[in-house]
């Protein structure tokens, strides 16, 4: 048998050599996954000198090989943590990022200022991360969410069912969604595709595993789809309603300026994420 300490140390080196950005954290996360415990328990067992039996060692080695090949950690564990939620994810759905927690928080704050029972719509919901966070943290909200991809929609449906949170989920196009809600919505939040066409992501986890429909913004500046989604948001929102939209860190000036120019929006303000990078625009429906 192999000691857990040796196994995690060797795994960390393997992942570091493969260029994985967080090798020790991923080695611990995969060990926790195969052992059915959390990472803190893995650390405790390392200190206690626990050993790995042959079957667990083989499962661990197989997962490490896939992670070293840059299969996303979340695809291997089947889980992604987002704010106060643990979501089910896998091939076919965009893995929610920590940066997107900013947009969710801004949407929750906007809803809190809209009254006791705000209507919140999440356009391009993906795994359902933002919509479910709003439903959990602002439970008096009425939350709608729409996703274009059938594969991603299926993951979102699994997350709605697994969490038991009240989200009205639809399969469809964000740019035409919810005609019955036009002029009635208090908050629209969106993390749309926004990578400029031709700008291929460097990270293999993103380039090779996130669905392209969730990545590329449909134009050289990446703003064609975000602006089409914003136009739909303008139709859905009541006057004084709020749009929250995530964007690339290179679009912190261009997206707000585009919104200011079209006349639908006032009080357009951009917000930075925890890394100090431009990440989300908030605008009020004129």
C-alpha cells in the first residue's frame, strides 16, 4: 500500500509538471473525491499517516492522469462550488467560475432594493449557478432562467431538482425569451458568451472542454451576443429595473460605453472582481 502523504505529494508534482495552475489543491480535491471525504479530512489523514489501498490508489491514479491531461477538475469530481451551492457539472455545460459570483451578488443586491418580491430573470443560465444563488439567497424572489443548449439545460435541470430551489427553468433563446414578462421584470442578470471570435482561450480546460456556444460572443469584439442579450433585457425590464451583465476583463470600458450609447440605460457602472479586474456592468433601465 502507498501512504496517503506520498500519494498526494506525488500527485502534486505530476500536476505541477503538467502545468495545472493549482496542483496541490487539485491533488487534495481528487483524493477527497476518491475517499468520499472533504479536503480538510484528507489533510488530517495525511498527518495521521493513513495509507491508500490498492483499489483507491488505482482510482486516484486514473483521475490524476485525466487531470494531468487538463480535463477540468469539476468534470472529474462532477461538482462545482459556487457561492453557497454545490452544483452538478460535466461535459456540455460551462463550469461556473468564482468570478461570476460577483454578478450573482450584484443581482441579489439589486433585487433587494426592488421590493419584497422581485422578479429576476437569468438569461444564458448554463448550469443554473446564478439563478439558483438568487433563489437561495433571496428566497422571496420569483426567479426565471433560460438556456439555449439542450446539454447545459439538462445540467441546470438536475441542479434545480437537486437543490429543490424555486427556479422556473426554460429551454430557449435568451434574445427572445419570456415575452409574457415584458416590462415587468425587476432584475435581469446574464453571463453571456463574450470571448471575441478568433481569440482562442489559452487554458486547455476552457478551450477543449467548455462548450463553444457558451464561450464566443459572435463578433471580433465579443459584444454581439452580449448586446443582443442586453436588448432583450431592456424589453423585459420595467423602467428603473436593473441589468447585471458579466463581461471579459478587456470589455470593462467597451460594454458600458455601448450600453450608454443606445439610450435604453442610465447609471451604467462597471464593477471589478476580487482580482481587481473589470468583470460586471450594472445599468438601470431608462
